[in-house]
């Protein structure tokens, strides 16, 4: 483009390649937001759209919180960047401490990254480094699950249980094996933890029996599989995974990128389900979505093995890994301001209190003919719609029509995923359910 040529940016501009989006369809029918406040987005023509997905599971406090914006602004004026390698800054330590105050006891070491995908890859590397450091370097396989989503790095692609992740890019890293998913016919329309399916945890034991525990580094699962439709773990399932991992020296990693920071009514799903993993990944709501940031919370014993007990000279890195923007000052400032709000406004308790009303509203949509399943836990829920002959087509239409009708959510395939801000009132939830009903009934 000639330098002098001034083009007003618009959707008709050809330059922005949207991620995870049917670009041709988007350009034909753009779905844009230009402003947000509280639980509402606003379209460029000023229409109000209720945010039923906290952005992308990122913004449970709601939009436009001045305290977070001001903390970021102030931080950028004071210290805008510091090398994350061999240098640091006070807010990095403060943010790590604030996060560690929320994690289950013992998961006290916080490694910062910038996205959920990076956190997952980092957790995989920590698992491998840990086993090597303790003389069990043959442990290089990972067990995850069908219908899992662990991001888009090659590690995450390998762990994810999604065919579309692999159709284009192949299997990602070798040595990932998958347990069956837990979405069972017997549990259709079950809200909360379903009754059936705890025995599916035995798939981990089958993997161990087939490959040998001495070859398996970690079992990585989302406590609730979020992106593929809010698949809530059957009663007892996560506890059984914990038992098997402990028995066989396999690390248990919870990917809490969606479930972290109150979505399940406690700080983390690990606490809601009473199961302590060895590592947890988190992102999104760590800064209320305001700055890119993610983290891995690591058990002290793993850190000790890799770092404190390292036989290498003190001048050598104990863990050869990190990102330029790990613990970026602005992200740390945003995380601290966000956690301040979570605590002052007791928002995790609020999520817990609002959950019953939200889940009742969701399940009230059960009678709509095209709805084939509804599930939910805490402040997250999934609504499956009957597919057309083209899988995902109806889900896509659902999300587009909702936008036109004033509601924002995420769809994956033929599932609509709701994860409202914890600051929603019962009136907002009623509005959300009404728009869903109107839209689904008309489809
Ligand atoms: C459980 C889980 N892990 C990892 C990711 C990847 O996060 P990101 O898109 O920030 O890389 C996601 C994204 O939704 C996720 O839900």
C-alpha cells in the first residue's frame, strides 16, 4: 500500500486474518464489538449485547474496570519492560505470591507465561525435566483425553482430543495417548457432577499397563473440559485419576485455563472437586482478560527436584525455558489488581451463590426440540443443538443469530458454551436465558 494512501480501517479491509474463525463468512457478515462496559458489549452501531461468555472465559469481573486499567497504565509509566531472563521486578514476585495464595496448598511455585497454550507446553516441559532430574528420564509419554482442548502449541495439539486440531497439523508431538472422554448418554441433561462414568478413569490404568508407568510423565486433563462443551467430570472420576497417578509415579496436571479463578465457585476446580494435582495451568481470568498472561502453579517438591537439588553449577540455568514476556510488568500489575477485586468483592463466593440460578435457567431450555443436551457446573454450561448434515453448521448459525438477538457466547461445533461474568444479576441471567430460548425456538 502506498504510504500516502490513507485507508480507514474497516471490515472490508483485507489484512486481518482472524484466528479460529470462518474468515469468508465473517467478512460477509462481520460480528464486531467496539466498546464494552460491565456485562455488556456494544456493537459499532451502538447495539447492546449481553456477554454470556465473559469474553472468552476471560472476564468474570465484567468489562471496563477502572482499577485494572489504571494499574496497568501506572505500571507502564513506572516500568514498561524488564528482561524476564536474569532480571526481574517487584510486581512479578507480588503477582506470584498473590496467585500462590489462591492455589491448593503446596502448589506454591508460579512460572509465568503469556497464553494457555504456552502454559500447557511449559507444564509438559516441567514434567519431563522433573523426571529426568530424578533419574527417570524414560518417562516422556503424556496421557490426556478425547475431547480435550489444551491450546495450539504442538504440545497442546498432541494432548488435545480434537480431530480438527490434527487434520491440518498432524498429531503434534509423539507419545500422547488419550483416554476416552466422559460425555455419556446416561448423563444427558445432568446438571452438576454426573453419576455415571467414574470408571472411565481406569483408562489411565490401561495406558499404564500397556506402556509401562516408567514411560509415562504425566496425565493432563481439564477438570471440566471447557472448550468442547463443559463436560463435567463424573462423581469420583478425578479422585480416581489422582489415586492412579500417585500409585504409579505419574504427575497429575490440571489444565485450569478456563476453570481457574472462581468459575467453579472456588478459586480453582481442584478445590471444588477436592483433588490436588501436582501442577495446574491457568490463564484468561488471571488478569480479567485485560493483559495476556498465564501461569503454571507447580508443587514445591517438583521445584525442589529441578531447581534446589540441581547438580549443575550455580551459574547454570536449572530449567532451560522461558518467554520474553514471562511476568511482563503490565500483566503482573493487571493480575494483582484483578485478584484485589476478586478478594474485595468476594467474587468467587458470588459465583458459587449465582450458580444455582444460572444452572436452573439453563436447564429450563430442555424442552426446546433442537436441544439435545444441557450440562453445567458453577458458572459454566453447555447447550448441544442437533446437528444438520454438516457438523458445526447449526452451532455456527446459533452463535450468529444470538449476536443479532443481543447475546454473545462461544460455540464449539454444535455446542453453545455459556460462562457468564460473576457480576451478572438474576435479571441478566433471565435476559440471557430468554434470548437463548427465543433464538433456539426460531431455528
Ligand atoms: C483448557 C485450555 N487450555 C489451553 C487453552 C489455550 O489457551 P490460549 O488460547 O490462551 O493459548 C485453552 C483455551 O481456551 C483452554 O481452554
